[in-house]
C-alpha cells in the first residue's frame, strides 16, 4: 500500500518510507532558514530565499580569506576593512591617480 506525501509533492511511498521522505527528502517540507529564521518550504528557502537572505554567509568577492560575511555586511567589509580591496591613493584629492590594495 502506498501513501501520498502530505506535503503535496506528488510522490507516494510505502508507509515505512514516508516518514523519512517527509522529514529529510520532500522539497515541500517545512523548512527554516538557519541564518535568519525565515520559514517556508525547503525548495523555496534554498532556491528563492537564500539568494537574497541578508544574513546568508558569503565569501569575500576579493578572496581575502573571509568566507562567512553576512550578505548585508559585505559592502561594509569591502569599503572599510578588506585588505585586498583596490582603493584610490590618499592623495587623490591632489590629483594622484594611483590605485592599490588597502
């Protein structure tokens, strides 16, 4: 006897396999973002929410070694602290056009 998944994913399983599917494998299972606690289905959180989650950890785009910067803090990291960020010379106000890493 097969039973349809209660999360409406369209799959059916034998009763002994259903629980594992509901908890671990169903793309429509309830899921909470571990970074910001946003709740939706697994497929929605991983495919739609994570690409925009402000607290999702990212690697520095300059590859400075920081690899767990929250998305919302990445611009500040690049602007203020990243040692590999290319910045203008401190004398650019006087016409210096040199750019180098922080």
